């Protein structure tokens, strides 16, 4: 049971459910867009504190660390297992499915789950440069087939993939397009250079390269001639690559303005979060918000973090997971274990 949370394969549990991410450079700075496509959309937005001592849910050679930065994350499977998010320094990590993923074999490095890896990066690093270096100090000890798009407030971006047992980073001159879908990055770049996107997007993973190509062209066109704000255009691009019936969340990070904009399928009202305004001290009450609630600026709508609410979300998520089934009692035990291994060690 302890391996359940770490082994989650978000955006991979349903073979026909894709996701898309991209970064746009606008007059106001770098903006990061993200479609989260999955079997269900219930989730929480969490405020994660700095100064918290943590231990991975994995049993063997578990990674241990103390969070250096606070963050705001979008979570379905509970605390410290985010789908993605941004930390207080404006560093973003988001996941995507990649069936070609093959992580490095077990070695002496501490290990953690694939979702914990996202939280680990947000907790410890302020920039893409720091993160791609620091990520080598730990290893993902689960088989969830994922790759990742990273970005920071300075405008630096990177694609991180795990192919043939090694970490592959595309950044700077090797990052031709700041876009990521569900097929290997280099193959997508080659496809986009040779192919005109189809009028209609194929469904599921079959449409991954089409979504990459369409998003890459849209980003390039906007950056050549920006006619509206990068946030507005990002929502437009997200709509252009959305998968009807599967796109649950649309999230846009405005890194210069330190603001998250998002909308969900049940609540199309666009909401915003001024993430720089939170008290990230681990002695503060923290914060949590149902991802589908609210309207407008919801920064002050967050409730104090409550372990029982986190537990309910974990139980619900496992009950709705398409491929990962965990009885309610076991899911509650997972949530309780997370709480028992988190300790505030700094103000």
C-alpha cells in the first residue's frame, strides 16, 4: 500500500487521455499554459509551506528533504503528490504522459515517487538551472511513464525526459519549441517541422503530435506578432488543443505577475491566485481550495489546511482512478502516513 501514491501514473492511466503544455513569451514576460486531461477532475489547490521536513512514501531508500520554498500546487491524490504547480520563486513543473519513458535503474541515490519528484523540485529549487542539476541527486523509483516541462520567472525553460534509462534534458539551443505533449520531444519537433496540422485533431494519444504541432505554430505566431496579452492567448491555445470530455483543468501561470489563472470543466469562470501573497511559513495555517469552486480572485478564499479534507480527496481519487484501485481504508492509511511524516522545522 505504501507504494500506491508513488506509483500513480497520472495522464497515463487512460491510454486515450492526452495532455498539452507550452510556454509563451509575451510583452509581460513568460507565461506557461497547461491542459490537464484525465478521467476525472475533482481536486484541490494546495498552499505548501517552506521549512517542512519530508520523507518519500517509498519504502526502500526513501528520499528525505526539508522544503526550502513554499509553493501552490494542483493535487488530486493528496498532499505532496501534485500534478504540477509553481513555487514562490516563480519556478513551475508540470507533468505529461510519455509511454517511452524508462527511468534509470536503482542505484545508491535516494528515491521517491513520480509525483513526489514534482514536489521535491518545487520545494528545493528556484530556477530551471538549479532543478536540472538537483534532480540528479535523487531518482524516480516508480514506473509511471511521464515527462516534464519546467520553466522559471527568468524565462528559462526545459523539457526533462527519461529515455533508455537516463535523464535527457532539452534546454536552450536544444529546445526548439517550448511545447510538450505525449510523444518523445525530439520526434515531435521533427514531425512539426515537416507536417501541416490537420483541420481536426485526432482523438487521444493518436493526436499527440498534432497537438504539439498546432501549439508550436500558435506560440511562434503569437511571439512574432502579439495582438493580445500572453495570458489571453494562452487560454486560446489551450482551447485549440483541448480534448472534449477529457480536459479537466486549464491552467495559465503568469510568472512575471506571480499569478495563476485557471478554469475547470464544471466551472468555466476564470479564477486567479496571487501566489506571492501567501504566508508560506510552516507555522502558518497553510491553505486549500476545491479546484472547482469560486470566481474571480480566489486568493483570499483558501481555507486553512485540514488533514481530514485531504483524506477525503485521497479516498475519492482512488475510488475514481481508472486503473489504480485502492480500498477506502487503505487510502485513508496512505493519507495518514503522509501527515505523520511531515514536520515543521522552521518558522
